[in-house]
C-alpha cells in the first residue's frame, strides 16, 4: 500500500482529526496511569504486583505493536484503529469491575495488546506529512499526547476515592473507557484512510519479520536501541513513582495527578513548539542528544531531591528531555524506513519500547524494596550508553530545511 495524496487543506484537516483522536485516547490512558499503584494496593498487592500491573500491559503492547503496525501497512490504518481503540474501551470497562488482582492483571494484558496501536497512529502522521516536516509533526503529535496526560491524570485523581478500596477506582476507569469510546467515534466519522488499497496479490504475500531488516539498518538499529535502554529505566521510575512519592513526601492520588497535569502542560508546549524548531535548526540527531542530556540531569535531580519542590524541577527537566527525544526518534525512523514499511518499522521501535516496559517495572519493584531511590540510579546509568549511540548518529542523516 502507498500513502494517499492529500491537498494542503485535506492534510491540515487530517492532522487536526488525528490529534483529536490521540488526545481522547491518551487522556483515558493518562487518567489510569497515576492511579494504578493505589488501585493495586486496594487488593493488598505487594510492590512486585503493583509494578506487574505496568509490566503485563507492556507485554501486551510488545505483542500488539508489530502486529497492528504491519497489518495497518497491508489493510489500512483506519480499520486497525477502530478495532484497537474499541478493545481499549472495553478493557478499561472490564478493569473497573475486576474482582481480584489476578483478574486485573489479565485485563491489563489484553488492554496492552489493544493499546499497541501507537505505531499505527504514527503511520497515519507519516502518510500525510512530507519528510522535512516529520520531526515537527511528531512533536505536535507528542504535544497531543502531553495534553492527554495533562487532562487525564487530573480527572482521574479527583474522581478516585481510595478510601472505598477497589470500588473507589471504578468511576475513573469508566471515564477512561468513555475517552476511548470518544476516540472510536472520531475515527469512524472523521478519519479518512491514508493508504491506498493494495492489490489482492499483495495481501497474500507473506513478508519476513522486520526485525532483521530493522537491526541491519545503520540508523533504525541505533534509534531502536536508544529507545529500548532509555525506556527500561524510565518505565521503572514511572511504575514506582506513586510508591516513591508516597514514601518520600506522603503524596496520594490527587497530589500525583496535579504533578502530572503541570508537567503535561510543559511537555505539550515543548513538543508542540520547541521540538520542531530545534530539529529544523540543528537536525534530529543533535536535538535527540541534548534531550538525553536533559533527561540525565533531571533523573539525577529527582533521585537526590531533598524536597518535593526540587523533585518537581527534576521531573520538569526529564519532561523537557523526553519532549526532545521521542519525536526525533520517531522522525528518524520514519525518514529512514521505506514508504511501504513505515508502520512496520515504527512498530518495531514501539515493540522494543514495550519490551523495555516489561522488564523495567519488574526490576524497579525489586530495587524499590532495597532502596526507594534505586530506580532513579538505574535510569541515570542507562542514559549514558543511549547518549553514546545518539552521538554516533550525528552526521549520518542529512538535515532537512
């Protein structure tokens, strides 16, 4: 399949609709994330099972991303988005009524499979965006993610009633299902297919997995490795953040929701305004490298913070660093991949990130028991090899005006 040609007006409309879909979907996702540690604790779950709530979701994403991404290259983006986002909505509703922690873990696994559609969304964006605009557009897409993360945690934090146990999280989870359902409606009524129909013979062709091709590519291989090792550490921090702030500062769901909301606004501004400008001026590899430097400083600041105010400063630096890193990672893959393999190669990267999110939280849960600040130390150490790989990318891909 090949991208459908769009006029400038159609391109703008498609971008607005795509960002709307992303916002609703991520708002639901963001609504749940800060609550998961407290939701798991309502079932008297150990720190290991709390972090397992993150890991099983990532295991599902690891399996879902390459499948949905490759399928969207073959049959189109729109049907894949309708199937997956509908599955996300149903799994959130099921999670609201989970009777035990083990049922909740199983539902989170299915939720992860269905949420493995980020590469499909990135594929839509790549389909409607010329190469020279992709870093900026990936930044705008990241801004929509950040806007969802800003709104979602704030809503979830204020809807949650931890004093009621697991029942106190039903309303936020049903709200997350409603956000996903709104995304489905937006796709059904507003999203136009961005890839032309394939020939029947092409659909019968069975291609080899993109793993060998991706890791044999001098650009894609380095970028996927950067994503993987950075996300291992960051996913561990994410999974234990609620436990860490509760231990260090006595925070609950509302304080964490407020922190995520503030940082989400910062991330939206950085990704929507700053990332594209820096990428156009300095190129994607240089911007990626400096983003990793800021992440390293921010992680160290958080881990060593004596007060919650200093921790928020560190959180903000990590947020800015991420805002520079991940849009440029997606843009580099999109520029390096053949047009008919966009979804598959982006899916390979998202699958690698999902794999990192399986092991990262589990290791962090074990480290947290030893020392609450240990997950921050691990994450900081892992950024160092990522910095080296990013440095080796400089000069390997031409900077576009």
